C-alpha cells in the first residue's frame, strides 16, 4: 500500500496459446480508498525491465543519491 492509499500489484500474465504463448508483466495500480479509478498496464519483458531501470534511477535521485539518472530519465514521461 502506498502512502496515498493505492495498492500496487506486479504479476506475470501468461496466455497459453498453443501456437504462440504470450508472457507479459502486469502492473495494476488499484483505486484509492476514496474510490478514484485505478490503472492497469501489460508490459513486454523489455518494457518491464526498462520501467524498472527508470524507477530505480528516479528512486536514487529522490533519495539524494547520485544514481544513473540522465536528463531524459529525470522527466515524468517515458523515453
């Protein structure tokens, strides 16, 4: 649970299609206690790794460290 009241779940989604199995990482940011809607995303393995790298870079910057954050990584938006 985050300090703003949202539950964040990270899971693996496997669609076992015989011809071509599909594996994704899902990110579910649940609604706030006050009922605001949540968000859901399905990421490829590469997208999930990129997001993890950017989250760690932002955490290092927020922590006052000298993490690997570049100017492009310091923005709120993606790549």
